[in-house]
């Protein structure tokens, strides 16, 4: 197979972990961005291209790592030219726009991969394995927390154009909650302090409560804090026969509070610290293309996460829970 040609649209902070993964996979890389393209090209051996459309014409696959409000437009432009697409979360700023992108990809026969990287983090994969194996019985309650320094770029704080703490930060754990417990039926959310004139204040905290279609309740907490505050995540899933828990501030081990099977030692294998989850997600998508299989994250997963985030903002505005209609039928993988 000829060397894969990949075009990176964007050169911000997240672009570097994507570029590192592509370099490790041995692709021929191109990059375009209003700012920072030359630095990415120099550091990762990519070639700078003057504009987005020229880059799309050169490559087999487009990787979108730009501000959220631009994701849908760039994805549609790449799809229209028959290119496979990797798109950083969120897939779009609204569920409607995300569905349009997914439908366009399906109609064009190209692959679309929303980059929800937390699914590729070993601790969360081990929680998922514990749930699926029945290790903690029937799941009842899930708790997720994600907090750290607020981002520096201004666009993150404009909710109307794809920013906001829920759509940017908490969408990671919204996706995890649905990965663990399935689709969501209703959403209730609060934020303190509130957004004023479309600007999210800092520090800011939000709490989102998800009621899943199967009755599981998920509590999702997120905070953007003052600069310099360390980043911390945690997850806890409680079931009828035990609990699975991970907290990044403690160490890198998943904690299991459950009765061990007779003769069992540790039912979960140790996580390797060697592999970047960003590499794992991109390698999975490339393998999915080559093997003709579904990747771990699908277009409908990307749509669902945006729909729940959108419902959370609607809940804050209404001061009441928001019901969610069933998600779109599965798009072509």
C-alpha cells in the first residue's frame, strides 16, 4: 500500500499530539494554518500548504484540529472531495450540523472519525471492560470529574460559536458516560458563575446530570480554573456488586472494590504507560480504514455527544431538565 498522505488543518496546541501520532505512523504529512504551520512542519517533517482547499487536494485524509466552530465547514469541504476525515471533538457546534457532516460522509462513501481520545485511555478502557464483564453487577450510578487550568485562546469562552466548558471540556466525560451506560433520555445542567453576553467566566464550574435510557444516572462535573492549576480527572462507576474507580491525582491505577472470584488475583491487566492515547486513536482509525471495520468511535457517537452537550446548555437556559429524542440511526461506518 502506498504511503498515506495526511493533511493537518490547524497548528494549535492539540495539533502537536496529532502530528506526533501521524509521524509515528510514517505518513507523508502536510499542514495549513493561519498561524504556526511553519513550526509544525519544521518539528514533524510536514510540508506547509498555503490554504485549506489546496491541502485537501494533495492528501488522502484530512485531520481537523481547529477551533470548534470551523469543524463542520472543513469536514464538509474535505468530504466533498472524497477525503476521509479525522475531526477533533466536538464534531460540530450543534447536533444538527454534526448529523449533516455524518450524512455527507456516508453519502460520499468516506470515513469520518470524531476524535474522542478518552476512549483510548487505558484506565477508562479498563472501567469499560469491568462493566461489560459484569464484574460490578448492574450499573446504577456513574460519576465523572474533569478540572484544570482554563484554556488561553478566546474562542473557548464564546458559547455561541462552539466554545463553552460543557462543549469543550465536559464532552469528554459525556461521551464516556454514554460509552459505559448507553444513550441518554434527559439532561439537567447548572453552571456557576453563569455565562454573560456569550462569555464564559473563569473560574467556572458546571455540573450535568444525565438520566440514561436504561435508568443509570451519570453525574458529570467540570471546572475551568485559574492558570497554573493542575489538571485532574476521575471516574467512579457503582453497581449492584461493587465499584470501579480511577483518580488521576492518586496514581495511575484503577481501583476495584468488589469481591474477588475464587483464586483470582487481578482480573484487569496493568496499563502500559508507553502508548499515547492520541496515537492509539489515530492508529485505530487508520487500521479501521485498511481493514474495512468500524473504529472505536463512530460518527453517531460524535453526534450523540454534541446533542447531549447542546441539551445541557438548553437546560441551563431553561432551569429545567431537557428530554432527548432517540439519536440518529447508525451512519455508514
